[in-house]
């Protein structure tokens, strides 16, 4: 049995480009998090995961496209060699982070797929972006593509569970389990909207309370000596 090819063996010098684009995007995400903390005292992002597609997965993808399974076939044909998953707290955080990234002048959004507003038949929900941005290696500049998936904690948990089941071929009652997963996805979507409503109610109460305290402090008569 032959040993699996390593990332360095397969990608060669291109590996530095894919590593670099993930480092650059991670830096952008960190700035978004810190800026939001300064502005509102809340971090909209729970965690961030990055990956470079394994050589086996990439070779399979290239073969399906009718291309030679080598790294030189990737540019112009495959845009998700580098991938980032951004796990947000609330659904509106997903759209807020996506909007900030899209507004940055040196980032070009090549494609978006909104599986939150338009879930897949399985119930899968996430917001996907294919972006391109400049990467400087020495005195050379290359524009490199990456895929960004933005989703909530609930969406990520569901997707992880669905992925495990989808790749286990010995599971009985697969259709019944798929239907149950779809039902759970619909219920989670409803609950997440309720979370946003509850959060907004709490914020409204806090704001009214703070305003009332300030007004009381301003109008309270001075202490008598």
C-alpha cells in the first residue's frame, strides 16, 4: 500500500500561497472581532477554523472536473484549496461579518451562496463566500482565492452531525434519519430567530434602564447640608 502524498509534495510552492491567504484572512477576522469589542463590548465570533484541502480531496475534485490531478490544474479551476470557517454567535452576526469582509477594497468577492435564507434540501444552512485577495511573497504579488463559510454554533453542530452520518455507509434507515435531521434543522432555525428576539429585548431593557438612571442622576435635587 503506497503512502499518502503530503501537502508539500502535492502543492509544492503553491502551499505558501494558500497558507498566506489563510493567515491574511485570519488577521482581518481578528481586527473585526477587536473593533466590535471596542464598539459594543461583544465579540460576534465564537471561533475560527482554517484548512487547506487535503491532496486526496483536491485530486478527486480535479478528476471530477476532467482535469489532470496536479497542483498546476488548480488556478482558474478550483477556488477552495484554502478554506476558512467562521463560527458566529447569531445569524445577524454572520451577515455583518460577511458584509465587512466584502466591503474591504482589496478583497474581491467572486461568488456567494446563501444557504441560510435558502437551505439545501437536507437542511444544511451556512453562508459561503469565494473571495480573492492579494498575497505578497517577496516583491511579487499574486491574487489568491479562498472559500469562507460563515455559520452559527447551531448550524456548525448540525453540519458536523450530518457529515458524520452521510459518510457512514452502514447506517440503517438512512432516509428516516435524513428526515429527522431535516426536522431538527428547521427547529434550530426557528430557535435561532427566537434567540435574536430575546437578545434584542434584553438590550432594549438595558438601554432603557441606563437612560433612566442617567435621567434620575441629572434631575435629582442636591443633598441638603
